[in-house]
C-alpha cells in the first residue's frame, strides 16, 4: 500500500505542472501563458517526430522530454532573467532526486539514469530531447508573435543556434518562414 501511495503522490505532483505557468512569457505580459504541462506535452510530440526523423529511440526521447521539467512542480519555472541571480541547476537536480526517491526501485533507477543522460547531453536521444525542448519554445514564441505579442519574436533570435539535429533545424527553418498558426483555415471553409 505504501508503494501505491508514493506512486500516486508522484503522479499528483506531476499534475501540478498543469498549474505552473511558463514564466518567460509572463515577462512579455502574456496573461494566459502556456503551462509547463502544455509545454511538456508538445515537447513529447516533437520528441517523437524528431526521433523518427533522426532514427533514434522514440520511447527514450519521449520519456526524456516528459521528465525534463518535472522539478518545476516544486520550484516553478524560472525565466532566464531570474536565473541570472539564482543557481538553478543544482536545485533542479536535488528536487528531482527527492521527487523520485519513494518510487519503486526499477522506476527510480531508470528515471535517475534518464535524468543524468539528459543533463550530460552525450547520447543521440538526449540531444534530440533537448532539441525538442528548444524547438517547442521557438514554435511557441512564433505563435505568440503571430497572435500579436510582437516582443515574443525576441525569443527566436538566439535560440536557433542551440539546435543540434538537422531535423530540428529543418522544422525551425520552415516554421520561422511561414505562418504556422493558420493551419486550421483550410479545414474551416464553408462549402455549398
């Protein structure tokens, strides 16, 4: 019964990410900014697609993207300006270790290895997962820009240089050159 309680506490804590707003967008005055959970969801989708394009393990990439920001359930999402003053990386690692400490042994060991793999950025899957994270932020910035938040374009200036995979670079090249928020128009036209 104790294992069930610990698992459900972890699952409930992960659900907190539905309430944690991505703080970088709030700096721009976006009042209804995406949550960490919304960001993580699209990261996982992008991770899946990028893993296919790059011929890597989709399962591992998806897990890496889903776990990347789990610590933010406890310590929130700190935008880059705040991170200038607060040493966040050590706190993220300590938080993650504490979050998973009561999970079943197999889960805890696997999640610990995945967390370390993501941090080290030495495997194809970890690099793809990081690209999915960066690409999702770029796409979100472009969407906010297209929705009228003109300052959001500033997020797209430096971030593309951190993309490492050819596939992520190709997707961003297309997204940056096209209006990506109008996909729905062709499906919404009136017909006689």
